[in-house]
C-alpha cells in the first residue's frame, strides 16, 4: 500500500486553499480510515502588476501562490517533513471585465495544478527515501585504530 494513503490533508483556508486541497485529494490515493500522517498547508496568494502603460494603467498581472507544507506524524507527535513551494502565472487585464476574470481564474487553476502535482511528487519521494533508508544495511563502522599505531601517529 502506498504511504500516501496514510496522509490526511488538513483543511486549508481561503478559496484558493480549498481548491488546492481538492486538487491534492484528486491526485492522492483514497486515505485509509485512520491515517497516520496529517499534511498541514498554509497558502498565500499575491498579485503584482507587471505591465504598466505610460498612463499608469496595469495591462498584465502576475499571480504568485506560495505554500508552506508540513507532514505531521500523529504517532510520534512530530513534524517529519517541511517544504516551501511557490509558482507564478500571468494574465492580461483587458477592457472586458469578464475576459479579465476568466484569465485570472485560469492563472489560479494553473498555479493550483502545478503546486498540487509538485507537492504530491515531493511527498512520494519523501516516503520512497524513508523506505530506502529502512532497507539499507547498517553503516559499516571502521575498526578501531590499534593503540600502538595511534600512539605513534599522535604521540599519545
């Protein structure tokens, strides 16, 4: 069973956060009844005018979504993994408010799709690496240096 099924995604505030949570739920396997891990996410969204005419009119907007994710182990009561991610999309500000709104919504959806895919990929890598570390043999400890040799080298 995939470890991703042991992850419950906590609620994320704001409309964009809810859309991100839904995208994550679509990408991840159905969670088990009592998941061991909780994925907590904080998300911020900023807009910056990047194309400004000589009359100070903004004609292009940049939409930047940034998130901070933490994977919390409910058994060990500790944060196992933290990740900050951000992505940026742009859209045009047009004379038609409807067209501008559609462009903005499309930019938001592109950002959410990008963040959700990257976050699921990073979680999968985290669990794969943790599983690989558990399968590795214990590290080889070099033999202790004979006392006579160390005293010759270090003068002790």
